[in-house]
């Protein structure tokens, strides 16, 4: 506390211009004290106006006052000097390059403590004191130190801009109000600030409300993540149990079939061996009888021959003729197992769409940005294969069912209800949901690159079956020199050069379907925004000129 008092005495006897202890102190008529040389230097700069002011209270004097040394103050200052407290301010009190400097300090300037919007000057603690003491200065608006005070001065009239022109949306001074802004809608800067402060408050309230809403959304999403994880764990656990049961059932059926086949094998082998033994016994008896007959046939004595002939034992009844039955039973077993396999595959293929759709995507109502570069699109690439059961009979599938070729001769496909019978089309085996990307390479004839619902007609009228001519399919028609988009028999022509490769991007949940020309760069051809009500399937249509091909490209 004592130190604080000494410090106060030191500040009391310091010059407000040089901030050092007073040297040859003088007192102005307004009661403020300065070093003789400091106040003289200050007034020397005001000689050209013939009006002299106090640096602290701004009181003016005319003519220039004649000041005499204040001997009492000088004695007091000398006493203070003996205390050894005439230390310079600490280095961190001085203004650096990034700081706002006091406009009144001479020499090395101190940091400004406040800036005055009325004086358009910045003050350190010492030079700011009059704004707390002088009644006229107390009315001034003090703000945090600012280097932009001159931005408040009108560049035309060198006056403080205290008005705001709503017509031109800019700050102006009073002279501007009488000049180029005459007749405009003007208010004081303070009034405009008050009005905008209200809007600012409303904006902040809106932002804060949105922050609260988003924080609630984040919590909901976190809960959703936890629910998804729990649901996924349960689904995996349940599905593993079900598949284990299914595998056990198949293993049981496999064991039953094996047991039945082995039982039939044992029965048939036993039957055949029993018959074989009878035949071997009959052969032995026949050989013995043949030997007796041979011996009798060589008897030379006629009487002996005739005497022995009746004594020969008669032949036993011959075994019935042997019928070699084909092993149709075993072949039927194999055929039945194959039929079971095919039916099981069909069931899995048909029902797997429902399984895959059970938890396709969680709708969190947050828009997903569409990819921009090909590398971004490839993150969503899908390997797509064609379903032979849907292929038109003049389409040959190859390259692992990724490639379709238009053939002149009819292919040997079996009859199937999913097959297109009236148009040269084929659908993918995979259903498409979520976000997917694929590319199609074509050669030769024109094609249609399409997506369709599975319930699109396979037979019937042209408009019911052909991709793009109904409300169950969307198709990009790729001709030799142009493109066009078809939906529900409405054509949209697309200008620009063509390429042999087309990219397709699907965001099923967002209802986005985009077609791209793929060359050195990707160019969007057409973008569809709709609502998809079912899973989609990729489709191809090849025109009727033989030899043309279309292939789903391998992208990974």
C-alpha cells in the first residue's frame, strides 16, 4: 500500500507531455503543470494559429501566456528525486508495431488505453485523465484503442461522420447532409446503430437458436449412431444364427441324401450280387452237365450209349433273363438336388433385394454433396453384371455377364418370365440403392443406357417395355452424333460432342440421377431430380443392327 502511495505522488508531479518528473515546473492559468521546455515546445507548434491551448483540458489562451517557474513545485520535485523513484516506465508499457500509440506522448510513445471518437485521438492513462476530470470531455465517447479513427472522418469535408445515409447506405458528415445527400433518408449514426443492433440481436438469437437446434440434431444423430450400431449388431447376430440354422438344415438334407443314396446303393448291389451268385451256380451246373454229355457222346458201344442216356439227370430250370436297368434313380437324385439349388438361388436372388433394403440408408435430412471429380465418383463405383434371365434372345452376354452383343442369330436361352420378348434389352442382376456410380463403354450401334424399376413390363406394347418410354424407367439415348434423355416418352435433346463412354451417378435416397460424358474430363449431360419409389436396376438397350456391343466397365 505504501508503494502505491509513493507511485501516486510520483504521477502527480509528472509532466503530462514527457511523462517524466517535472523539470523547471510551470503552471498554466487553468491549473495544469508542465515542464518549462515541454509547454514551450507545444506552444511553439501553435504559433501559426496565434491561439494556444492546454494539452490536457484544451482551454485556449490569447495572447501566448508568459510562464514563470513554480518554485514550490520545483522544491517538491527535488524532494521526490531524492526518493530514487524516477524510473522510466517498463518496456511493456511502450507501444510496439502492433499496438495503438498515444497521440500525445512525445519521444517514445506509450500504449494507448482508450481512443476518443470525438477527439479522434488515442490516449495513454496519463493523457486520458482529463476525459475523466473535465466536464466537457466527460461527454466524449471513449472506446478501446483503435488505429482506424481516421475512417470516421469525411474525406471530402474533413469532419467527423456522425450521420448515416440510408439511401446510399454510407456514413456522412453534416456538410454531406447539406450537399450531395440532400433530400436523402438520413439518420444519426447512433440511431442507425440502434436499429441495426436490434437486427444484429435478432440475427444472434436466430444463430443461437440454430446452434441449439443443430446441437439437438447432433445428439439425435449420436443416438441414431448408437441405435444403428445396436441394430446392426443384433441383425448380424440374428442373421448368423439363421444362416447357421440354414447351413445345418442343408447339411442335414445333404446327409439324408447321402444316406438314401448309400442305402439304395447297398440294396441294389446286394440284389445284383445275389443274382450273380445264382448265375454262377447255374454256370457250374451247366458245365458239369456238358461234361457228362461230352463223355457220353464219345462212347463207342451203341448198347452202352443207349443204356446210359436215360440215366442223365435233367437240367434245373434256368434263371430268368437279366434286365440291366439304367441307374435312373441316382440320376434323378442329382437332378432333384440341382433343381433345389436353382430354386434356392432364385429365392435368394429375389429376396436379397428386400434384405439389402432393410437398412439401406439413414435419412438424417442432411444434403450430401454430389461428387465433382472422376476420382470422387469412383468412390461409389459398383460392379454390375447382367441378368441372363432378362436378356432378349438376340443378345449374347459375355465377359462374366458384363458385356452384351447384338447377334443376328437367336441365342439358346430357356424360357423365363423376366425375359424381354419384344425389345433388345437386358437388366442388371444387382439392385441399386444408396449412392452408386458405373460406366458403360459402347461400340458400333447406338444404345440406351438406362435405369428401371424391376416391375417394368417384359412383354406387351412398345411403350410399356422400352426404356424411357414409360414412367418406370429413365434412359440416355446415345446416337452416333448426339444424346437425348427419355422419360415417360418425353425426349430432352442434349447438345455437345459425344464419346464412347458414359458415366451414371445415382443417389437413390436423394432422388438424383446424373449422366456424364466420360473422356479426359467428366461433363454432365443431364441431371434428373425426382423421388424413386423402388430399387432401381441398370439397363442396356442395343439397336437392331448386329455386331454392336455395350459393356459395364471394371472401375476397380
